[in-house]
């Protein structure tokens, strides 16, 4: 329980520290997409090398952002599975009550990285 409490505290603190950064990345994505649409619609219909570079840059930016949010979701999924894993391990009959306490602590601590107060 003590080790998980430390892990939960670290994840919670990290989540609160990077939440503003994640919000800024989300807002920057919207801004980048808006500028990209504005650049593509402002041209006279001719395709130039700079248009391809802009398109590649916007595509790379969006893909990297999706990968970042995917990794955050993987961390949250792994943390949500931890109580089920501890509950399924057989420690013997004499430790069942301690296991119940550990699992209830894992469920109630609400560990994970949050954005907009959502896991």
C-alpha cells in the first residue's frame, strides 16, 4: 500500500503539473489547423513546394499530438487495471483481509493523468 501511495502521489502531482501544458498543446493544435486551412484557401489554386512543406508539418504535428494523448491513455488504463490484478493474485487465506484493504485503497485513490478533470 505504501509503495502504491507514493506512485499515486507522483502520478497525481505529475498530472497536475502537465495539465496546463496539455491544454496549451490542444489549443495550439486548433490554431495550427486554423492557419493551415487559411493558407490553403488563400492560394490561387496552384500547388507549390511550400504548400507541401506546410501540409507535412501540420500532419506531423497532429500525429505527434495524437501519439502523446495515446500514451497518456495507456498509462491511465494500466493504472486502472492495477486493483484487478492485485485482487486476482492469491496470497493465501491469512492475508485475504489485507488484500481487501489494499484493493479498496487502490480503487479510492483515483490515480491517473487527467485533462479537463477527466482521465
